């Protein structure tokens, strides 16, 4: 484990937030440590336990003494545990992984090389399912249609067709398998805990970075394996759906600044609400109510971020769209 206190040194801090994840860490943490040992840089691994009840802390201290193990005093959710890990990191590049992320032995070097460009905020890996066969995530496509952001489509680039003369952009950097500039994380304040317990916090962080003039890259040669919702899947589906809808609204209300897009959002939200009333879609109104309850926090964050904007929504989306239209890019539905 790295033990250098100089936070500007060219090393890497690997941060893994976890909740009730002892068995997942037993399975996947060894691949992370193996990759760290061969990355050619000073490194440290931090596991931040989010107040689990499954003896994760004791297990890690016994079986993985090279890992710094820390624990929240109360349950803080993914964003809170990740932010706590960011604050403890010693090095300028922070790699954030889920506790169920398995990594290729040499996944780190391609990620870390991007940070030679001082304008890079984050870099996201290519992700397959645990079996290594099914493509899960690549560069994230961000679109604004019918008053809402669509952010769940992916694109990929065949390795033999990669054009290294220009970076491949991603709308956001997944909190499950991405590298970040620690200085820029600090400038952004980390994940916004308005989005606790989960979903859209990584999109919010990334979009704020884009609007401040920074970049998020996709690195198709950095390979990981991950299965979505291993932790989130422990919650009731209705609750997950309501929280996801709420957080999509919070994301838009907090970050959208182009007037024409704000008007479009309001009109389509009204239309959606009318349809939800006719269909007796109670989840829509539950999520809307939960979002309205957080309006004061959204308004404060919106005012603070407005002063730091360097790109409009249209400029960000146009920059990303140009990347998606490159001939070697393949859209994966």
C-alpha cells in the first residue's frame, strides 16, 4: 500500500464504498489489489464501509491488511461513503469502484494515462457482465428529448479501429468503475448527497464537470466486469423506481440552464403528470412529491453552480454528439 502523504504525487488511490458487501469483497477485491500492484505507480486501496452489519470491517482487517478500512458512523448511502473515501485519498488520481467490480490485471494504466491532459475530470472503463461476454457499459450517451435527459444508452469502439488522435467522450463517469481527478472532485464538492441513497449522483457530478469546461473520456481498452444493481437490488422495486424518478427530476432542476430546454421540460412534465393522473400512476406523484420536498436544497445548489458555468447545455450536448457520430463509434442499444 502506498504511504506517501503528498497528495500531488503521481499515484493512485482506489476507493471502494461498500454496504453489506463482505462476500462481494471476498470475491472481487483480490483482482483490484493485483491490478494495483502491477500499475507501476504508488497506490493505496481504501474500503469505506457504510455502517454494515455483516462484519465487513473485521473481515477486511484480518484478510486484507494492505487495505485501509474505514467506517461511517451512520448510514450515508453511496454518495456519502464515496465522498468520505475521496477525502481520505492521498493521491491525485482516484479510482472509484463498486464492491462487486472485477477488473483486468492491466486496466489501470490506460485510465491513468488520460490525466496527462489537465482538462480531464474523469475517465470511464469498458464494462462487461461478470462472465466477461455480455457488454454492459461503454461511453455513455447523453441526449435531451421531450423535456428530459436520456443517459442510459452506450457506445463502443472496436479496439482495432480506435483513433487515438482524439479522445472519446462520455456523458458521465460511472461511480462503479471510473477514475477521477481528486483536485477537480474537491472543486465540485464530490457527489451531491441530495441524491442519496442512489442513482443519478454520478451523472450530476459529471454534468457539472462538463459545464465547468472539463472533459470526461471513455477508455475502451480498460476492461472491468460488473453486474448492475447487486446492492440496489436489495431494495423494493417500487422504492427504487420512485427514487430513480425523483433523482432524474432533481438532476434536471439543479443543472438545466438553457431557457428553451427548461420550458420544454416544464411542458412535458405537465403532460406526464396529466397522463399519470389518468393512469393512476401513483409512483409518478410519489417521486414528484419527493423531489419537490428537496427544492430548497436544489435551489441553493443551482445558485452556487450557476456562477461557475463555462458551457451551456447546448454546447455540452453538441460536443458529445460530435463524438457519437465518428465513423468508428458503434451505438449499443
